[in-house]
C-alpha cells in the first residue's frame, strides 16, 4: 500500500481533476447517511466493491476504513467530514492504485421534500499515469455512482 498525502475539504473545489454528479434518492437524508456510515453495506450497492470495513473507530470524524474494488485496487480512507444527515467526506490516505497522488470523495445530502438530493464530488491530483487515464477514470466513476445510488435507494425504500 502506497501512502497518499491527505486532503482537506477545500481540495474538493481546487483539485486539478474533479468528477461531480447530482442525484436524487427517495430515502430521507438520515437513512442515506446511515447507509453511508455502515461500511459493510457499501459492498451491496457500490459497483465493484467487495470489501469495506473500519480499521480505526466505527464511523466518525478522523476514523478510518479500508475498501477494495475489483480491478481498481485497495484504498485506505480517513473521514474529514462527518455530519449525520448532511455530509460524509473522506481523504484517501493509502492505495494500491498507481493513478493518484491525492484523492477524496464528498457526499453532501439535502432534504428536497421528496427525499434526498445528493451532491457527490470525487476530487484528485492524478499521478503521471493517472493524467493519461483521466477520460477513462471520469467515465468509470460517473458510471459507478449512476449505477450505485439507484441500487442504494432501492435497498433503502423497498420493504
């Protein structure tokens, strides 16, 4: 595992490479956040993810987890925002991927009267190899979030 330089919340607006999506879920923000906070649940809805678990703490600001995605590698994450029902963000602090120098994801939740509006940002400083693959990375990450969030919404609203 290669150590990455941590990011702060400002990086989401200043990163040299950003991918953003705004999506809607029928579930309420509290339910969506609870699903995000449940590390093991991610393997049920995030495409290609086959492992997700906390390695420091059980979910909260400064806590850490590790996730593994088929074909994309393993990532160690540290939470830099944790506001239940509103915001869930992490900095990648380690990875097996050669594509990034710094990276993080930000999930901002807003009640919209019919459920939750999710504003998602993946921000990165690509490595030299990563720079060459940014069009493919953009395509893959958008596809994963566009497939994953509807799956999560079905899990949260079908009972």
